[in-house]
C-alpha cells in the first residue's frame, strides 16, 4: 500500500541584515514524481505541530526545519463491489 502523505521539503527561517524574514527549502522531486499526479495538495506545518517523538527523531537526524511541506495524493478508490483498494 502506498502512503498518501509524503514529506517533500523542510524550510528554515532566514533573517536578513535589514530585519526581514523568509523561509527557504528544497523540494524533494522524487516524492513529487512518486505521487504520479499532475496536481498535488500540500500542507505546510510548523514544527511545533509535530508529535514530540517525531520531532525528537528529526533532531537526532540533524533535520530541524521551522516549517514542513507535505504532499497529499488521493487514496485509491475501492473497486466496485469488493470494498478493496488496489
């Protein structure tokens, strides 16, 4: 079964010398290609919204972005009459 939600980027807050702020990150093109669709719904989530265990795991891996970008693809539809998805 393929997941319907994929992490495609992490963004870090950047503060410039003039005091302005923006976020920067790199999109994971493999995750976008894996979704195999021409349109992808995205969710942008601050790291404070993550479960503590997941945030701790990300800290151990050295990845602690300020914002996370997830893509969501439509789950497969059940086949007619069986209730099973393929």
